[in-house]
C-alpha cells in the first residue's frame, strides 16, 4: 500500500469509528455543534502549545484530536442533511483552486506578497464587503490586531519602511505619556491600545510573530518564577517570605539555567 492509499485507509477508518461512536457511545450521542465548540478551541490551543514547544510527538497527537473534531462536525452536519465530510473537503478544494490562479490559471506572480494580495482581492470579488471580514470577532485582541494589519497590508494599506512604523510607535508612546499626565483613565487606555497596536505592526516588519514572541516570554517567566518558588521551598520558606533582593538573586540564577 502506497502512502496515499495508507492515508485514505486511515481516514476511512476514522470515519467508520465516528459513525460507531455516534451510534453507540452515550457521550458522543449527546454532542452538538455548540457543546463541541469550547472543546475545539481548547484543542486548538493545545496544538499551538505543541508547535511552540516544537514537540513533534505532541503535534501529531493534537492534530489527531483536532481532526476528530472536524470529522465530528461533518457527522453532525450529515445528520441534519446540511453537509457531510465530502462536502467539506470539496468546498476547500474548490476554494484553493479558485484562490490560486497562479497555479490553476494564467495569473503570474513573483512573490508570496503578490499571492496574498491576489487572495484578498479574490475574496472581495466573492462578495465580501471588507477584507477585514475574515478576521473572527472572538480572536484574542493581540492576534486580531495582527491579522487585521496583515489583511490591510495585503491590499496595499501599509507603510513602506520599518523605520516609519517605528516612528509611529514612538509617536504613540509620546501620546500615552501626555495621557498619563492628564490622569484621564479612558484616554490612558485608548493611547495604551494605540501603543500596543503600533508595536504589533512593527513586529510584522521585522518578521516577528507577536503572539509567538509573547508566549515564549510567558514561558520564560513561568520557568524562572517557578525556580524562585522551588528555591524558597528548599530553604523551607514560602515565596512570600523572600525579600525582593533575594528574589532578584534567584531570578538572575534562573536566567542561567537552560
């Protein structure tokens, strides 16, 4: 059996198991689109963690969990005579063919940037009123800002040079300082948001994913803070009993541990 046949056989097996679970398992029989939603979001974040850790074993596992959810939703759709797994697969195939005229048509492109620009233009021709419609409302604010900026840039609404973006960040930082002097909380919050938005935009110009960068910093903080906790415990104290100076010494120690 070649690789493609093996893939199809494995996928067919999963579809069969999904049918059996839906018919026989009390938990699976109870599930709906709505009840699975929060679980799907959780599985997506778990996949994101595995990718960030570059743990290929966990990536494989989490991809399987996410694939199960896709198959489950398709099963629910078939029960309502709305769509099935074939419809889902065919729809994405047609979309990919339509959105890649440089592969399946006569359009010529020279860079990934041109591909993204054509992609957004095609979406507007398909009936979308705004290039920003494709950004889910429920995304975390940092990720949403990044995706909106990417989509706007995809149709040419963008700075030309990273120095211009850095200048905008400095400008927003000054406006935040003025707002802090005014002591008006609404203005401070507005200007702080502008600072974050401009810094996220700058990240794009230096090829940094701000969500990934921040999560890496979160992981570093967790590791170093937990080191302080563990060292306090070794000395039979709680972290609250350490002085700030002692915490700083342990923090610097933690930074040397790989």
